[in-house]
C-alpha cells in the first residue's frame, strides 16, 4: 500500500461511512452533535489504525517495514464445514459470509498474521464497523487482565477517541469486528480461561469475530464458530509471491526459481513450497545448491547456513560481526538460547531479558565468553534470526526457535534429552506447538525420540498386552480417554468430536498424531477421510446439540460404526499404532546388537 493508497483507504472509509454511522445512531438515538462526534471519532480511529498497520516487516526486508500490497498475495482458504471448498482470494466480506464468527487455522509460516492484518485494512476499506486487531499473546504478560478490558484498552491506545465507556458499548452493541490473532501463542495455563472469554463475548454481543490459531483439536468444541484453514499455495500463487518478494540479490535467481517451480519443482516439493515462509526461504538457498532438501530439519539447516554465510556474499561483502563465533559455535549458542526461551514460553521478549537468556545459554553451550549484546546484535543484523518488534525482540519465525531447540536436544547429554523430551511429549497442546520440536528432533535423531518418548508412552497407553491385537474393549477405553461426545452444529453439518478437557487427553491425541504423521507415513495406508466418519456418525446426534458418549449404551450401534469405519481413531487405526510400537522395539534391538557386534569386532582387532 503506497502513501496515496493509505489516504484512499480513509477516503473509502468515509464514503462508506453512512453504514457504520447508521449503526451508531441506532445505538445512541442522539442528535446531530453525537453524529458529528461519532463521525470524527471514526475518521480518527481509521487514520490511526492505517498508520499503525498498513506496513509490516518481511523475511527478506527487515531494515524497514513494507506496505502490505508490496508483498502480500491474497490468501485462499479451505472451508471445513458444509462441504470442503476453496475460497479464492478471501477477504473479510467473503469470510463473514461463511459465518459471523470464524476460526482461521494454519500451520507455521502459512501467513495467518499477515492475513489478519489484511482483514483489518479490508474492514476499513469496506466500512465494516470498527476493526480491532488484537494479538492475544500480549495477555501472557498479565494473567489477571480480562479480554474485554484488554480490548478496550487496545482500542483507546490505537486512537479510539470516545473513551472507555463508549468502547465497551461499541463491543456490546456489535459495532466492532474483533480480529483475535494467535490463540496458539497464549500460555496454555491462560488459554482455557481465554477461550471461555471469547465464547462469552460471542454469545453476549453481536460482534463479528475472527480468531487465528495453529491447528488445535481443542477448537472442535467451539459450537458457534465456523472453521476455515489457510489453503496451501497453488503453483500460480507461489510464482506470484516469488515475483513480489523484494530480493536485492541476483534477480536472475528469481527467474530461474520460478522456471523451476513451473518445471516440476513445485509438485515434487509441494509440502515446502506451498507454505509462504518456506517458499521464501527456499528462494534464499536456491541459487547455491541444486540439491533441494526434502526433510524439514535439512531445510532449516540449509537456511541457517545461507543466512550465516551466503546472504551477504551476494552483495560482494561480508557484514562485520560483533562476535568472532564461527558457524558451529554460533549455532550451538543460538540453539541453547532458543531452548531457554522456548522453555520460558516466550517468542517475543525485551532486550534486557534477551541478554539474560544469552548469559544462561553461554553456560549451557559451554560457549566462549563473548559479549551478550554482541551476540544479540549478530543474531539481528548478521544472521537475521532475530528481529526488532518495537522495543522488543522476536525470532524471525517460531519455526526457527523450534528447530534450534531440537538441535540443542540432539547434542545434549542423555539426562537433559530425557527430561526435555518427556516434558514436551506430556504437555499436550502447548504454547508453541511442541510437536514441531519433536518432529524436527525425530528427523535429526529418531532413536532418541523413540527411546525417551514414543516407546514408553505407547507401552503405557496400550498396557501389558500391547503385543497382542487391540481388543474392542481397550479401543473403547482409549476413545473415551480422548473424547467425551459428539457435537453437531446444524442440519447440514457433520458432527465433531468433543475432546476431553484434560492434559491426558491432549497428550494422547498428540502421541497418536505423531506416530501417524511423523514416524510411519509409509506404513499407514490411505485413511478414509475423517469427514466421512463424521457424516456417518451424524445420525447419532441431533442438530445443534452435544451428545455425550455416556448417553450411549455398551451395545449401541454408534460404537460399531466408529470402531469399524477405518478412519482416524478407529479400531484398525489404533491397532496400526500399536503394531508400530513393536516395530520400534525391533529397531532398538537391531541397533543394540549392531553396536555390540561393532564393539566386539573392534576390540578383537
């Protein structure tokens, strides 16, 4: 968005102002003076919001923020109810046609935060009430602050000039579009309370609400919310994004990269290149290696090497660094730093706290005594793994924090490996999608994850009889541990599974998902789509009701339908996971035998 475009946004909002003004007059029932006050307030608020949010920093350009339309490619969404379909180039209008309250989920790097910012600007352009974009992670700093009070304070801080009382009234009367970004970034201890607050606002006001989050099965229970997912990039969208990236290095690399995308690279590496962040990073590394990695861990290692050594080489010079750490030393120290912040549950932090984290990290990594401030400066300017966010610092993306945490665990001693893996594996859905750390670690060192997480957890789950085929009774016991019932939103919607609200259920869901998605993709046959199972089970739940499993008798046909369907969480699905445990144990025995043969052979030479 150019400066002229920013002005046109305000002009457009003023043109469409009568819609918002009519809503205000209906609430206030006051005279011309109130109308004048509200009009001026609306203009002031829109102007302030445009000033604060029409720009953003990107992965490639960190020195200054860019206008959104200079790099943004309109996002497509996948609907998850009433039949899956692709919503091309989604905006606030098309999103709210799905429903007045929507959850937008997407994996790391899929562009959720930029999309939420776009929705806010789109709301102003279309004159749709007051858009309030609020980063939910800010609530981590004050556990006692209620969501509504935080929203009101945020509105006033961003130029809402009519005061706290009217801000509260605007929320209550539905004059506000709430854009709540990053539910998954809220501390898990705080998230349950926050979820209740969001749902309370959704039932007590007429506000339109959009919530963004990483995928989380606990969102299944949000009865009044429709769900959509950030759609993977398609080939033409990927090419458009690459063309828009401000790449100050050899422009020929962009041309060759786009040619390669169109010549089969996009199809062969779809899991990477359909993600906006990973696509951008791939461009950074593309000109220096014909070998495109297929594993996430290899991909991030290649990206780190490019950031450390090669980015400045494009320009013909090497940026002067504050420390003399080589690439391995810097990696080891940054891995310790990432683990400390990850354990603290922070992705964004003050510079003073960053220095404290580095001081501890130096001890953990047995690093040379380098300057804490110098290391932070190198992480920002030379290696570009940290970025400034106002007065704070944050990782360039959470996925780098997760990858380097996995790197730290890989090289740690066994006691630390065991403690951290057990901790992450047992947390269930946590602040930063812990399963990504274990996913990267599994690629780096699968035996460690199997020894300290998968094998003991699966043995405990299936019990002493895990070597025998899973019985129907044991299957039902596991299902009831994870789920408490069925929920069917409306006549034409399939049912969802109500997840038990406890740590054990979340940990078990994560465990099963991990084995399916990470360990044994080649071992698991194609599953019947989960939506087919939900459609089949819809006959057992009335529309717009929640049906607890406790209401079904032991011989009710719902159990047979669920167990025999063949989809996720069916009897055959969980039995395959049990069988995978046996395969893991075999791999451990083979590894131990091989090591023993090697040692005996070596001692005999």
